[in-house]
């Protein structure tokens, strides 16, 4: 196993600055493809404050700017966001699972950003004993990328399903068995096997307690008030904790 340095760091978004930076990356990336979502994604939504949700942030070493992000929600607290739009197969309903959302990178970002976010997703699942990863794709080209990463369509007919939390835009749903990934990729000789499983990346620091971005002014970020929505459909579909239990992130 060898070691590789990246042009960016990957850490959990822990502060207000981190979360806001993740939102800007989301807005830039998604707004480029779906303009109506761009402005809505500039602010954190209710799921960002859920105790069973973690966001990671890629920060360019040279500029200190956020260049990529992804969000992981586990079913430890109940249904995944996607489960408000689609019924998962029985072998997933009774097992641990996590949904990857807001996977995005800014235009011109290092090509390794998205692959590193997928590696971070797998590492997160291993650390939290999650078997299944599930993700949505809004374009055939994106679906092909996820398949190259080891995902398979949830349904054999590769159906398109309207997702209520993104304005009922139709998506395909794919899943990935995190616990068998290493063996499957090795047997299939997946070209990304070495990067994901056989390379140490010191810049991917999911267990670091340091903020993803350098500290700035001393501010607090709390969960939005119940019923608040930064995005169409979020009001009725987010998994929400009581406001009193929301984390306080200090930057």
C-alpha cells in the first residue's frame, strides 16, 4: 500500500463557515445544471442539522477555497430522504444504509475531488457499520459514472422516479454494497481499486476535529426553526430533530 498526497483536503464540515462553504459549492454545481435550484441551495436546510447527517468538504490547499462536498445521511434515526419518494427492496429495509446527497464539485476542480468524495463515502460507511449506500442520478452520463464507481441500478428496469425533495425531478436510483466493495472491485479489476482500497490518502481526515476551513469570526450556527425550508419540498420531507437537540457549530 502506498501513500498519495492530494491537492486538497477532505474533512467533515464542523463550523458555520464549513457548512456555508458546502452550500456555496452545492449552489454552484447544481445551479450550473438546474438553475432553479442554485439560489435555494445557498443556505443550509433542515437535513444539514440532523444528528444522523454528516457533510464533508474538499478544500483546495493552494487557495483555501472549498471545491467539493458530499452529504451522508444514515437511517439510524429513521427513513432516508429518498425513502419519501421510493420504496427500497426488502434486503435494504432491514439493514443499515446511508444516502449520499449533494455530491458536487465546482467547475474546474481537480478531477480527483469526486473520486475522493466517493472514497470518503466508503470510509464513512465502514466507520459507522453501514452496509448499503444509495444515490440518485438525474442524467444518464452521471449514472454511467456511478456505475464505474461500483453502483448498480436499484431496479432492473432502470426506471426514472420523481424525487419529491428536488422539485419532483426524475432520477434513477442506484445502490452500492459497501461491505463487499473491496472484494468485488478486486475481482472485477476496477481501475479505481488502487486509489480507493490500496492507497493511503493522509489528506482525507474524517476523524479530524479541526474545521475544514480556517477559523474566521466567532459565530454560531443552529438548526433552522421547525417548518423552515430552503428548498422546494424540504418542509415535509426532511428528517428533523427537535430544535433543542440541534448541534451548535462554532467557527
